[in-house]
């Protein structure tokens, strides 16, 4: 049986962002050891409506908790503006398309999306 690293995530998931330094280290170790990598999109949120104020507050509080637990900083000022539809489907589809074109490119794209979001 051969080894491989399968990472199931969503580039717009707060815990995936919190875990990013660990994931990056695991990916680097796997590459160095010649372990095949496979990135799978989990599809956290498929939404079509703007966030209600209470849901927005809940998510921002959750992001603060992730930041405190992991040390990964979030840009909370101006985050999730009024009318924002928190749909992670386009980001997941972009990574999936990139993975089909060039698997290594997909890992880099995840980091770019996470930092931009």
C-alpha cells in the first residue's frame, strides 16, 4: 500500500485558514518525501442570499475565536460587508479547475484565495 496525502478543505473556511501553516508544512514534507498530494474541495457554503446581520455577527465572532486559537490573523474590519453573499462555491470550483490543469498550481491558488478573502 502506498502513501498519499489527501487534504479536504475549502479556501474560504476559517478553520482551513487557521490550519494553513500546518497544512503548508505537511505539503512541503510530503513533497520532499515524494508522497503524492491530492487536494479535495469540501464546499463549505453554497449560499444565494446575503448574510443577515445576526449571522454576520456570529461568523465574525467565530473568526475571532479561530484567530485566538491558531494565531492566524483575520482582516475583520470591513469583513462581510452588508449585502455580502458568503458562497464558497466559486472559490472551490476555481481550485478544482486549477487542479485539473496543474495540481501544483491548485495548492498555490488556495493560498492566494485565502489571503485575498
